[in-house]
C-alpha cells in the first residue's frame, strides 16, 4: 500500500498576490525539521501566478479552489477548466462545503468538475462531510458515502487513484471544534471502505484521504497519526506560516 500524505492549505478569500513572496519565505524559514508530505496551497485564481512564481521557495504545489462544471460559453464569472489549466495549478478543490452551502454546489456538479479536472491533468481534491445535525442523527456514514458514490460516478479506478478526498465535517470547519481522532479516523476509514466497495481494495488503499476541520499546530500530529488519515486540508492555520510549518513537520515519520 502506498499513498502520499498531502498537507494542503485552503486560503479561501484571504491574502493578496502581493503577500505571497513573504509568505513563501516565512514558510520556508519556519520549516526547520524533517517532513514526509507534499505541500500544497490552494487559493483564489488571481493568486495562482504569484504562488507559481514562488512555489520553488518551499517546494510546494499550487491549487485552485473551484472550477466550472461547464466547458465554455455564457457563464458569466465562471472559470473553465481550460482557462484554469493555462494558469498552471496542479490541484483544484471541488465540493468544498462553503461552495455547497453558498453557491449551490451539488454532488453531480462535483462529479462533472472532478471529471473535467482529471481530463486536464489537474488533481481534484474532492471535499465531503456531514453537518452537525446529520452526525447527531447517526447519518454520517450514509451521507458521506452517498457523496462519495456520486462524486466518483463514471470515474475509472485508474482515474480515482489520481484524486484526493478531503473528509471535512461541516461543523468543524472554521469553528475551532475539531473532530476527535476517533471520529476523523472512523469517517476516513468508512470512506476507504466505500471506495473498496465501488472499486477494489487496492484502489481504495492508494487514494489519499485528508482530514479537514480546524486542524492546527496542536492537534495535527495526533490526527495525522491515524491509519486512514493521509494529510490535511487546512483553512485558518494555513494562513500562518509558523502554524502551517508545524503541521507540515507533524508528518515526519
Ligand atoms: C477548510 O476550509 O477546508 C478548513 C478545513 O478550514 P479550517 O481549517 O479553518 O477549519
């Protein structure tokens, strides 16, 4: 079984392109020890050229935060996958709960976006996760599995292996309330079991599954030590170079 640990920042609508060079050098300076992961920063489109220009400072990958499900045409404000490809990111988040909540992202648009990214050689980071109400009603596993089933519908095992899944319980995102190690491990394990059911165990075992939701410099090591958690998708703490570096170094074997 070989899968990559990926620590990805999700900057959301924070920071300016002009702040990227200082962030990159501060992050580099703050990484004072070993680590065993790929580092990625996902940011709004206007920041991608600056991230690309500074990616070698830290040895990081660059990601977008969304892409249109449509190929081209009259979709004012949307960015197509070919336009995104020209910007040169290697990753793109799809189905983040904030986009599901505020921008009507659905499981089927997540599926269309995932396919478009795969067809263009960009790694999708597919976000899934339950609300507090769903968790309290004991629906976490069924709900998250249903998101996974639709997101990966019509995607071959070979392509599925190129994807990253981020398990992000909505109640933990930006709230300071982190899932316990056991809750996060159980959900990531259930996602892997569902992937094995859809594909096969070998495919499931090769897909990176991140945890996201108030991961920070203090709780990262314990979360990352869980057998089915292969990294993190990190919002708030990824904006602070020292905290992000601490999370990165928490992957050291
Ligand atoms: C996120 O937005 O993907 C996220 C996990 O945010 P935070 O780390 O701030 O909870």
